[in-house]
C-alpha cells in the first residue's frame, strides 16, 4: 500500500527527469569543453600547454575524488550565491552538474585519444585552424564515443539524484527514502526502484541508438537546446507572475511528513496559508536553511539540540512554541530486564546529533554507562568515561534501528519508530519521563518571532486535526502534547 497521494509520485518522477535533464545538459556541454582542453593541451597535441594541462588535470582529479554527498554540502554557499537558495530541486542541480562535469571531461579526453593521429595531421597540412580541427575533425571522429560517454554520464546522474533529499531536492530517490525506508513501506521503495530502472533503460537504449545513427545527432542537440531553454523560462515564470505566497517549513524525513500533510490542509482551510513542507534527510541543514532565509520555520528538534547548534554555529534562531514530546526508550527482544544484559552486549542508538546524546543520557540514567563530567546534550559515544559491562554501543540511522533487533541486544528508539518496531511505549525497559525536556519545537529566525503568521502556524500545529493525526500515528500515549 502506498499511503500517499499519487500526485506525489508523479511530482517525484517530474523532479527526477528535470534534475537529470538540466544537469546532464550542462555537464555534457562543460564536460566536452574541459575534455577537449585536456586533449589538445597534452604534449605533442595541437595546442600543447603544460601549465594549462596540469592545472585542468589536477582540478578534474580533485573534483572526481570528492564523494558526491560531501560535495553537495561543501558547495552550499556557492549554490546560494548563484541561484539564491541552498535547498530545492534547482539547488540539487548545481551539485549534480559540478559532480558530472569532471566525469564527462575525462570520458571525452579518452574518446578523443582514439582519433587517428594521421587524420589530425592531414587537417593540419591542409591549413586547418585549431577551431576547425576541433569542430571538423576531433569531435566528428570521436562522436560515437562521446555519445556513449554522455549516456554513461546521464545514467550516473540518475544515481546521484537519489541523494537530492539531503537538500530537499525531491525526486524518486527522496521519495523512496522518505515514504519507503523512513516509513517502513517496501511497496514505495519497489515502485521507485522500478521507475528508476525504466528511466535508466530508456536512456541506455536511446544512447545506443544515437551512437549508431550519427546523422540524427544534430536534431537531438537542437531539441535538447529547446527543452533546456523551456526549462529556464519555466523557472523564471513564477517570479514574473503574481502568485500566492508560499510559507516554507522544514522537517526531517519520517512519520512527521504525514502529520505535516494534515497541518498543510488545516493551514489552507482555516488561514488561507499555503504551507510548503521542505523535507531534509539531515539534522544540520534545516537550521542552516532557516538561518539563511531559505525557509521560514522548522519543526524537527528539541530545545537542548537547538541550544547546542546556536552555541556551535552562531544561529540567530529562537523557539516560539512546543509541539509534541516523543519519549525515547530502550527496547529489546532478547531480554525482559536490564539486569539480564550481558557483558559486551550490543546496544544500537541513533546517530543523529539530536538524539545520540539523548540515548547516551538514557543509558546513563539506567546505570549502564557514565559520561565524562559536563557532557550532556553534546555527548557522543567518545564521551563515555565508564562502561563497566564493556557494552558495544553502535550508532545507526534512526530509521534503521527498528530493523536491528536480531543483531542488537538493546535498541534506543524515539516514539517515531516504536510502532514500526512492533512495540508499545509501556514495553520499554526504561524510558524518558513525562517531564522530558525533549519536546519538539517550532523554530524561527529571531527577527521574525513576533510576526502574525507564526501565531497562525502555532495554532495549526496545536489544532485538533493535527493532534488527532499524531495520536493515530503514535497511540497509547506515545506522543504527548507538550503545550498542555
């Protein structure tokens, strides 16, 4: 069962195709330019230049060695500089393009080396200029290899696009993670994988066909240019037309997405407020995006985590209201009491900064470990001062924890995932109390905290419809309204 509107699926397909086409078009254009420069500046080539070649060669090697996920985060300031935002589909296109350019450049260089030297020398003997040799000899002679390389590049971009959710870029990859993996819905993951396979097969077949039908390349290039221009025009139209303002709220992928769908309906019906829910697969970027002005609010964290981020990064952010408390607990399918926990037992806890320290404090409360003096909300597994049972504490993605009960003796779960793991709150061997400081909060920029629109957002999150949806997702007191 999909458990989400089909329009979300088709939107994800459209976002994936858009990201792949635009980033593919740009990376092939710039990759071809860099590939040609790499070839013609080599020793004994038509434009030999050792300095240019070594510089380009170094740049391509460095860029290709950076893992895509790290590149995406590292260039956030650059992305904001050129498109005005660090989140969304267009922001993902920037990192996709920069990742693919050196990849295709190296492919182009390899394809051009297969052009017979005699053909190049013949063109030179006839007085052909360097531009003529490039456009009339090198590219035509290597065209089949260049097309095959472009096909490989586009297929690689399809894989890269699956990580676009880190910056709220959308697409099928984000859909699979947010509605499949995070919400334990294998049907969603299966459908998205099948769609990605279909897209890859279509791209591969078209690339193979084009590599054999070189006479049709000009038509394809013309169509690609027209489509690219259409995409650019389509992106500028929203800025040219008067549209209803959209209020962006950042969240982290998981069950909260279902809650925020209800919140968006309430906001529209009661306040004519158009909420756009921006989903992140990361616990750092929602605050970064809010502080930079890319979103108007976020709802994913508790006060201790926000305080630690403000202290570490200097954010000008403030909480304006509490939403719900989702108590964390320690659960097991192997033991029924913490007294039964053996030496060197395996304990799995969340790896995100918001909940790793929270889990460690819960282990300390259970007298299983002792943390270093002064380590509380910023504690990590490296801050354990005393571990008498030599427990093996491992950190995992929060959504992975409910899947680890066969391998772990004890698992720390927030109530987002208790139901999916097959437990209820009362089955926790130890859990946070009702006075837990870890209530989720609505966070905004400090200068915006008194705006009327945020009072409306608070009312939406405290509305009976949202409370009802939360209680349905987290029954039996697994989620407690923190404002009551």
